[in-house]
């Protein structure tokens, strides 16, 4: 959905509730770091490779785009349950 610096944030079309996004640092073979963030609270519910500072930075970026991200989730998945 968007990129800031070298971090990519996506909503996957074949994903499940609750509404969330996934953030990662891509590399040629697999993500170097990965995190899953709930859209309702921006809580990081899964993380591999991101530091606490990275997570705060990602949450700040997500907060700035919060409404657009929820709109994107609804367009892809419909209204949340």
C-alpha cells in the first residue's frame, strides 16, 4: 500500500480479520524484518527483526495514514465483523 524509507506496508487481499497491515524490509529472498499491526489500536501483534525504535516509527507512519488504511481494508475485505 505504501513505502517509507526502505519499509513496505501492505494489506493482503487473501487475509483475515481483525483488520491489520504487515510491514517489512524486503530483500531478494525473504523479508529481513516483519511486523503485523492491528489497524484499530496500531498494536504490533507479531514482530521479527524490527527494533522497538523501528516499531514506534512504523506506528507513527500508520497513525498518519490511519483513515486511508482502514478505507483500503474495507475496499479489499468489506466491512469489519
